[in-house]
C-alpha cells in the first residue's frame, strides 16, 4: 500500500471508530447490549480476516473502516454491563480489573506484534488482529454461556 493511502486508511479507521462510538451510543438506548456486543464482536474478526486476505487496496481500506466501526462499542459496552454481570457490590473492582487489563493489552499486544513483524514481516500484523478479534469473540461467548448457566 502506498504511504499516502496507508495514512488515509489509518485516518478512516479512527473516523469509523469515532462515528461508531456516537452511533452505537445512540443505538444502545434501544437495543440490548449483548446483541450489539455479539454483532460487533462477530464483525471484528470478519473485517480483520478481510484485511489479512489482502484482496486489494480498496478492500483493505474497507476492512479498516469496518474494523473501526465494529470495535467502537465493545469496550464501553463491556464496562457498562459489568454491574449487571457481577453485581453492584463487585462492579467497581471488576471495572478496575477491566481497565488494568486493557492497559496491559495496549502495552503487550503491540509489543508482541512488533516482535512478530520483525521475525515474519509486516503482513503478520493483520493476522495478529484477526486472531485477537477471534479470541475476544470466543471469550465473550464462553463468558455468556457461563453466566447463563449459573442459577
């Protein structure tokens, strides 16, 4: 990808993320949070897989826009449903752990990705994004099954 298109693509990702936060924020008042989470958590690995496939520069730009849009509501919704999932008594501690885990991920995943990119080339970045998105979807689904199986 040409440097100018890469820069524009990064901007498109962040614009989509911002627009998604606003749009999904409006939608959250009318739609069950788990439905939004499931939809967007499914959209992330699909968009990341499209990016990883590297079909064309136009498809890559579209994949980044979809990825930004799909990622937008995930963290805010996960934090907002925490009191429902763990109870009000444990919510503040659980949210603290969520924030700490997010910061740990923000530090560790790009570092690991950089090491992998040095060893295997920059193409591995899209694969790491796809694997991370799929892992997040699977962990969320496992959590929902566990919560629903509790008496």
